[in-house]
């Protein structure tokens, strides 16, 4: 068990692998990706009744960015996503899916549906959580000369030569939560920002005290932990980190949190690193009779169900997996048509997230539908 505690600092509240980037949501998203303009200042000038007097302009200041509501974080540059998806007619693609879990399928299933709806053929391969199967899949798709390759959550490290071969063949390689090697278009959620969003929520709700985080060992989850710790440290809230390195199940999280609550009975909140861990944490809190609240990150149906139940589980951060899958469909179609990938080459394209509580939790069977924006950081 790791503990981190810092002296109280008064600051303004500013501001995965894939089982974190992989949550559990309705696979068939139909929401369109829409770039919405940010609120801008508007002058409201009223002329006086006489020539001698004129009312001064009333300018409303632009609203501050709020990443918890799907806004782009400060410093991010919006990336426009476009592409004629009818380009997929007669094309064949390969999709590598990390595991048959909702988080992966929240990205891969909308992508598959987009391609097939527009006349394309999909070779959908689920590696069942075994990343060593990826090289053979890529080699097979290179030999078959597919028109595009997609990868949800399987680390692309070590696949540079195959990526280079696809690049030479002008075959787009688009990923989500799979690293950012040269030659791919890397989409993802901003995992650190997700941690900050849930951290700011806890600071507002708790003010002080102790928080337990149950986490596992993968890059996306560690990034979330980093963002959470940054916010809690600044507020002087102690963070106790528990969990097993490969403890990605609700059962593993429940076991870890039960022990943590015995050692830290005054904890005011428990954070699950992703959906299943949050559900396991909620079970532990209930079993212990603790008054701690439970929050998580991902935006999975099991998290939404827990929020709707009205128990200890009160909030999560919904990543834009579904919108990411639809964006991948557009991006690759545009590249096949001969256009460059959007944004600055070599930088990840990130999707905005939304804080979900009882006030805005989706109905059963629905996904969080706030249109996501895509952006790149400096």
C-alpha cells in the first residue's frame, strides 16, 4: 500500500492497456461527432433615445473552459475530423481488438458498424487480452493488402517495421489507446485529465480527508493516477493507493478495498481506476458499512447502473470511446481518399470527456451522448 500526503496548499482548482481505455458501454453509438464552437463574448449595444447619449457596450466575458463538460482543456488545439465514409465501399480493413470487454468494444464496434454500413468488409480479430497475437495479425493484413488497419488498445511497441510497410503502401493505421509510434494516427482519451476531473470533483465534495485509489498496472491507469494525485496533493488530501498489478477485475478490487478500509476506516472516498474497479470498490464499501463515496473513470454501463442505483457509487468520467471509433472511420476514409491525417503529425489526437453523476447519468442501454471534441496538446 502506497501513501502520499502533502501539506495543505491553497490553489485555484484549474486544471491505459486498455482495460482503462476499455470500459463497458453500449457498442452501437449513433451520435455524430460534432465540433461545437466555444462560448464567445457578445457585445450588446443599445442606442440611447437621443443623439447626446449612447449606452455603452455590454460585453459578456467568454466562459472558462470546463473539461468536465466536454470542453477542451486549456492549451489544447481543436482538431477537425472529416472524411467521406462512402469511400469504404468495396474496401477491406483489419480491426485488432484487445479483448471482448466493453471499453474496447465501445470503440471497435461503432468503427466496424461505420465501415460495414458504407459497403466495406471487416476482418475483426479479438486477441483475448494476448498482445503477442498482434504481429501475426499485422503480417497477415499486410500480405492481404487491406485498405486500412485499426487497433484498439494493443501496444504497438516493437511493430515499427510493419507500420513502416503499411505507410509505404499508403495503408492508414489508426489506433486508440495503443501508444503513439511513428506512422500511426493515435487517438485516445486524455487519461491524465480524466484523473484531474475526478480529483476536482472529490475536492469539491470532500474538502479534506483521505481518499483510497484502487488501481492496476498499465499506462492509462497510471496516467489517471498521476492526474488525480496532482489535484489531491494541491488540496492537501491524502491519497492511499492499493490494488494488484494485474488486478483488473471487480473481485480483485473488492478484495483490495476491503483490506484498505480496515486499515483506513476514516477514508471519505474510494476511486476505481476504471469501471470494473469502481464497481468492486462500491461492493467493498457497502460490505464494510462505510460512508465513503465511490467514483471511477471510463463511462461503462456498469458504472451508469451503479450511479442509477443511488448507493455509494456517485460519479464517473465518461471517455469518448464511441465518438473515437466514429472519428477513426472518418479519418481513415479521408486518408484513403488521398488526404493527410488531421492535426499535427506525430501528436496524439485526444477526445474530451464528461463527468457523469446522478444529474446526467444516461438511461439504461444508452451511452453518454455529449458530442466530443478532438484536440492536440502543445
